[in-house]
């Protein structure tokens, strides 16, 4: 579980940093309408929350696990919706 959390967290962070730094400087520094990486970042963040929810459920903290599951469902749904909008 810890390895999956680390992998999904790092993927989400790498995509966010890529979108923030590389795409901003590659196009134009005044242009802020490039959100093509946002669905992927939200998807990996949703998977991170899902794995964290299972980890919380395993350690018998059900209230926190339910919060993580709700957040992960919302993030995955939003990422699918954003993917259909941008692609």
C-alpha cells in the first residue's frame, strides 16, 4: 500500500510540476489557459486517495476511510469529465 501511495502521489506531483513550469515557459508566460494535463493529475490524485482510503480502512479508521473514498470518487469522476472536455 505504501508503494502505491508513493507512486500515485509522485505521478500527480510530477504532472502538476510539469504543467506549472514546463508548459508555462514553453508557450508564453502570460498564457494561463493550458489545462491539458489536469485530467491526468486529477486521476492519479484520485487513485492516491483511493489507496489511502484502503490503508485507513485496514488500520480501522472507518470515518477517515469514508472521507478518502468520497474524495477519490469525486476526483476520478471529475478527471473523466475533464478528459471528455479537453480531448
